[in-house]
């Protein structure tokens, strides 16, 4: 298929969709608790999930702080708190109510959790979709563009399952004892990576213990080095368009194009490698020569089982000789020997 | 004062400087103190205490031992002359780290808001300052407005600490071997080479290996990133970044000077070298994104440029100094990875197309280019069969082009519609396409393999593929945190110049998330996939006379095909995949959380369809040694895992945790031992050349058990204690066995899997990693937190592929029960070398690796680096003081 033709057709399709959506001319009103693109509310407290409210229902953060000074003290030190100190739009100017919804009913009732329109966390009466919708009011672009329909969204993860909004979370003491993590400004997650992700992906924790691994335990790469947990259009929520593009973003020397190419390498690094860790050398799924034997049964090599005495077996196996197995640009590199 | 001390002094001075910001924060501190006085019962949040950051500094000491290589212990270095004790600091313990003794700054974190009365902030974070694994992150900006950020990160990577070589790098990428030794080796009688190399027998005390020097192959990545981000409004952002990474060092690479190291008894030289690495990676990213709740759009350009400063590796043939012939080159030359560039445009958007539906799309075309100048075919002046068949292969002029003009275009497209048209139901449809077109010119070359063999003209092959996925799924949210999902995925794969031109995979999947009670979550998912190629035809499974393809089903063609007919490559062939995962989380009380998980992926390639419709087994019925198989290559690829986690809070101050997981990998393949028939023969007239009686099976199995147990404990508000122990215990086995009838010793079906061709098991590999960590932290004052940390790490590693490695060898044989050699010792290593006995009897174990014989089969000449990562145990003590200001 011609890539250009496909690209043109795609652009046309996108343009038609965008034009028909009215989205270009119908931006959401700031501060409105839109139900668009959110799951329908579950049968929860109807009062607490009123989708839109008149401006008169907002009381302002000053009123909230009168009773919730402690929360305010913590919140003001977070990035969100600091942004809202100097709001850029009416939504941010609403402070507490930009996330929790209008507070008049809460104030008039003299407090009480049941009168808070949107509450977050495990004990919230709001559905996950309702909680997330409050976050999406601001966080719907950039890395969150593909949140809708993403694996984490469809498995019912709430933003607050991973993120802590009310206060900055500093590195837990116990994190000193487990894994390191790359430096990050983002202190709004409940735990440092990778611990945060490993809570739900326990097998990855096991794989990271393997002897052959990327510098993951050492805190040089982490889950979000390759994956976007907020959703991506790519397989396995990868940041790049394909597995190979992801791997080659660091291993650029293996990108080519080469004069002599090894087709399974070209298609998918994971044909031979297990990126999350392996007990075989070079993150191989199975050690040499078997990883090569799986596909190669040719007349140029003896095709016996390669007793241990063979140079095809010990040291680096097949790559003792075929060292540029990822592709060669040498005019004599047709067998990846050069 | 040496450099190290200078660095430490620098860090100390930096800390003094860093402490000065406290003065800036003095007013805040006073305010805080006042608050504490006025509200003594109100617990101060940690975030407030760290409003301006922290510095942790102290001392570190690591001690331990590297073991498992008795041959390399100090004073026991048999045959290597120079006593050597592999050090802990260059062992696997430090593979990606830099654990050294002395002053240590694990981290600092400084943050200033409202700089000089403005709304700007500045933050500086660091980890492991000054050491080779250091990283820094500095940010200046205004929240919600702009940000300028600089990141610097170093990643060391040590490959081995048992490496020795006589090669020295005389200029970048040029490795020389001492001429005197080359002359000596060239003059030696082949039978004397093992003794001459090892310094045994009549050459005691004068072995070549004796002179080898120890090196530590390693690379260091240094990466700096500068990023600028500006928010035009809350909805609109502009961002640009530049990342530049330097990779420098050496890593082991294997090279041969022939088409095979065992091509003949007089040639087939091979050597392992330190490959010179000197790369620069450059990445430019410029983009913008605009988003409202209803629609978002983003566009960016990404450019990635690799610059390799050493484009070739040149080395001496250690076994030859003069008299170059076609099969005995004096030097070799390798083309290292060429400069390349990739440019991508990424456009993505999302919009609500109706009240209940959202459309998301991304389109990313990419252009990959590579046009580095070619090297000549060889450095071997004796070869003159290039170009038109009579031209010198050392000349650039005989190449069909000066460079590749390599060009590949990619196109990634994704379109998704997610809809919530009905209450509690979400529907989703996705179309995804990835296209990779190779637009590189096709040319005919006359390669010289290994600088010593010129098999004839060959044309480069252009591979490409196009993958299309269409997915539709529906999910019903039947209760809070409970849903049922079902869907279908179709994947079409089109390939250029591979065995399968077109295949399709149909997948059905379902998932259930169920929260029957508040504290119980049950998750389960299952996926069934069936991949079928339209036709599977390996282009190398063709009649050598006519070139006509020989299909798997053909039972009449008696030609010996280059590839085994019915060989199937697992990434293209028919496959049935079953995948299931489950997770249960239960928190019966606030104190206890239990979770258990299990999963399996089962790939079955042993099917009919595009394979053979009837079994390929030679022995059938009661005599069958294995179940029916319909292809050669991978038959099964299975993995299983299960485990559990438990967290129990004995009290608000004491938490215990335990984790266990088990994994098992199982891969099974079947292939055939084949040898080309002699001239005028075919597979029916040659004894056992291509007979199913020489089929053999191999199974690779890896069980891994992982245990962790620990506690997090707070004693009052001042003392924190954490301790845990973990063990990751893995084993690896490769079992192999013949499937035919060994009693047939003549004729077409002659059983040949005997002697050095026998299909035998490989020795078990062992991989056990223990870790004990104890952390004790004390809150001395509001600002001072002394901490003591102890780590014990032990890694036991035994791998038949690397543990026996020494600098000169041609074979390895295990001696399962130790000396004397049992009758079932694997044959093939009949001329042991580097033994402590003279003369060298067959089967005497190598001092380098007990129960193994290291030998020279007299047909290969290979100088290795001896790359291994021996076992170690290490104690690390860290005492630090964290100062929060």
C-alpha cells in the first residue's frame, strides 16, 4: 500500500471528522462539569453528581478554607495549588470547587461529606468516571489525549488511584530500600515508579529481578520511559508507534536502514528479546544457539544439536561470528560477519 | 590532591553553598516555628517541612568478594601469569552503578518559589552526585506559564571483569597484536599451538596467554537534555527539547576471518575484540498541543540523528604476520554501525463527535535515512574476485555504489472511536496501521565473507511490512468497579520478501472486573488468537537446479534444498495463542491486604493448515518417540506464572509484607540434522543427508521462584526501620534428544546423531540473587535525619556458556561427575588444554571451571576475551545525614 495515498486518505478522514464534530467551534465552557465523553453516572447520590450548576452555586475557595485550612495548607504547596494561586481561566479560579464542584449545598448544610458534589478516593460515592471527569476538565490534552478508551480507563482506574492531589508526596522512606527511580519533578503520584506500577503488575516485578535487565532497578529507566499509562494509540500503551521504534529511540545505532537486514529484527525486537528482564544473556528469550535454531535450519551450517563443544554454543553462541546480527552496512556483511 | 579528592572537596563546597539558602528561608522557618508554638497539637505536614528541599550526604563503604572462578583468584591464576583477582567494583555488582567507598551524596532536592519576589521558581534535584551514575535535574519556570529544564544523566555499563587481551588500540578503532607473538604463532606447528598458547608442556612459562592484559570492557552513557515549555494559555502549550547523548567505551565483539571458524584445519581464525564505541545521539523535538474538553490537537516534529565517530574496526590476525593468502588474511576490518537519521512528524487529535462519542486519531509518517560511505569488501590483498569477478577486493571502485542511499519510510496511523451511547456501556473501535517500506536501491555485491571467503555475487534484499489491526470491543459496567468486556481483533500482516506474504490473525477477548464486596476485587481476562498465513513458502526451500519452490507438501522432489522444507519461522507461521490472566485482591480489614495472581500465554505452532497436513514423524505408532508434528522450528512457546502478595499492619506503626511469584517458561522446537549430499547425489542416494530419522527435539525450560519478605516499622514519630529479604532463584535447562531410530546405520535413513552430532542436554544454568536490606532512620530534629543503611547482595551464577571461558579455546566439554571422566561425557573436546596436568589427558577438568574440559579441536583458532561475570557477594554500608531546610 502506498504510504502517501494512505496518509492523504487519513488526513481527509480526520478533517471530515473534525469538521463534522463542531468541536472546532464549540469548546467546552470553562468550569462546566461536562458529561461529554464520560461514562454515564452509576446509580449514585444524584445530588452529588449534578452535572452542571449555576454560577451561583459556587461559593469560592475562601469559604472552603474557613473550615479546611489544613487541606489548603498542604494543597498550596502542590503544583496545582501553585497554579491556582494565579489562575489562567475561570475554572482554575474556582479553586477547590474546580475539582469538587459547587459548594453551596455543602456550606448551607454546615458541612458533611454527602453534600460534596465530587469526592475522590476509595470511599467516594461518585463513580470513577465522574471523578476522572473532574480531572479531565484540565488534563485532556498532551499525554492524556488518548485516555478515553485506554486500557487503564476501561479497567476502571481512577486518576486518584495513582495520583495524590492534596499534597506533594515525597519519596517514601521505604523506597530507599527497594528500587530507585529516575529524577522527576512530578511529585503528585502516590508512590515512586516503579513501585506504583508494580502494585497492579506483579509479574513485572518478578521479571525485573532477572540477572539480564535494563538499568531499571538502578533507577535509570522506568515504566514511563517506554509506556504512557494515560493511554496511547500504540500497542501496549507504548510511547512510540511500534515496539521497535521504542527500543530504537535509545539503541539508535541499530536503526539502519542497513545494506543487509535481518527481517525479524526489523519487524519486532521482541521476537528474540524480553525487555522486562531475562535470565538469559542480552535479554534473550531463549539462549543461543536455540534462539537462532528456532528459525535457521540451513545447509551452510551443520544442523546438529550443537554439542557443548561447539563454538556455536559457548560464549556468545552464534554471535561469536555473526556479531552484527541486527544488520550490517559492510559490503561483505551479507552473513552479518562484518 | 588527586581528581577524586578534588571532586569530593567540590561536593563538600557545594553543600556549604547549598546550606546558605536556609538563610533565604529563614523567615519561613520562623513562621513555621511560630505556627508550631501556637498550634502544638497540629501535626505539620511533611510537605511543609520540605518546602525548600533537602540534602542527604554521608559515607559509603562496600566490601565483598567475587568468586566462582577459582582460576582467577590471586595466586591461583594458572596459565595466566599475572595474578589477578576480579574486583567487586567491576563485577556484576556494579553493572549499571558506581558503588565506591567514600563521601557520598545520594540525593539533594532544592526548591525555591517566588524567586526574588517574582512568581518564578527554581528547583534542582540530584542523585548520586559526582559518581559515574549521577543525574541532575534543574528547572526554572513559572507554574502554569513556562519552564526551562536541564537534565543530565549518566549510565555506566560494565560488561565483564574477567577480560584479557593482547590487543591494544593504536588509534580509534584500530587494534594491534604484538608482531613478535604473531610471528611465533605463525611458525608454530599446529599441534603445538594449545601448549604454546597456554604455556604448558614444553612451553611451560612461555605461554602466549601469560602476556595477556586485563581490561574492563564498559561504556558510559552521558546524556544532557534541555527542554523549554511555554503555555500560551491553559489550553495551549509550545515545547521544544534537545537531547544529546554520548556513548563511549568498549564492549566485546566476536569476529572471524573466514566464513566459519572451523572451516578447515589450517584456517578459520577468530578473535574477540573490544569494539570501540564512540557515538553521539541527538534528538530534537518541537511541538505544540492545544486542548479543550471537547477537542484537542497536537503536532510535533521529532528528529533523531546518530553520529558514530569511529566507523570501522580494524585488527591484526594474531596467527599470521606474513604470507597473506585468500584463506589467511593478515588483518580484518569491520564496519561499525553507520550514521543514520530518522525524522518523524506526529499529528494527533481527539474530538467529541457526538454527545456520547469521542474520536481520536494519530498519524505519524517517518523518514529513515542512512548514507554512510561503504568500506571496501576486504583488506585481504590476495582476493581478486570482486566486481566483475577479477578485480581486487580491496578497492572501493569495484563496489556498485559508494554508499547505500538507504531509505525507509514508515507510517503509523491510529483511529479510535469510543462511545458511551448507552448507559453503563462503552463501545470502542480502533483501526491501527503501521507501514514500513524499504526504498533502498537494490544492487549486486560480491561479498568477501570474513576477509577470507568469496562465495559469489549477492543482491541485497529489501524487507518491508504492513500491519493493520481492526479492533472492536464493548464493555458493560454492571456495578461500581465491575465490568464485563468482550471484543474482537483482526490483524492483517503483509510482508515483502519474506516467507509469508500475507497472513491474518483473528482474536477474541474478554475480561471481567468484579467487585462483589467493597474490599474484594476480582479480575480475569482471556484472549484467543488464531493466526494463519495464506501460503507459507520459504524462498530458500527451492530446487537448486530449477529454482522452483518446493512446498512442504511435496514428497516427490528429491533435491536438497538450502532450507529444510516445512521449516517454519515462528514470527510468521500459523499460531494458536491462548492467553489468560487473573488477579484477586482482598482487603478484609484495614490491616490486611491479600492479592494473588496467575497468568499463562500458550503459543502453539504445531498445526496443519499452511504446514504439512500429515505428521512428519519418522517413527509412528507404538515406536513413536514423540507426538505428531507438522513443521520444523518452534512448536510450542509456553509461559506460566502465579504468585501472591500479602501486607499486614500489626499496628499503625508496623507493617509486614511478603511476596512470592513463580514463573516457568517452556519452549519446544524440532529440527533436522542435514548435510549436503555429494556431487551427483540427492537426498535418496546419500546416506542420511536429509532424513526424518535425523530429526531432533530440543526443549528449553526456565523456572524462576521469587520470594520477598519484609517490614516497615515506625517507632514513635522519630524512628523508622525497614528491612527486607528477597531471593530470585532461576534455573535454566536446555534438553535435546534424537527422535529417530538409532539402529538404522545405513542407507537413506542412516542415523547420524551420534558422537559430536549427538543431541544431548546442556548443563543446567543457575542464577540466584539474594538481597538483604536494612534501613534505620532517625528524626534527630525537625531538620536532621541521620540514616544508616546496610545491604547484602549475593549473586550466584553458573552458566556453561561463559563460566568456562578462557582466552584460547576451541571447545568445551562437561564432565558431569568430575574426574575421572565418565563414559557419558559429551564428546567433542578431545584435546584438552590449559589443564594442570602434563601431558593433557582427555577429560581432565579445566582449572578454569571444575567439571569442564576446555580444549582445542585443532580445527579452530580463536582468541577470546574470556568474558564472564562471576558470582559475587557484597556488603554495603551507608551512613548519611539528611538535612531538610
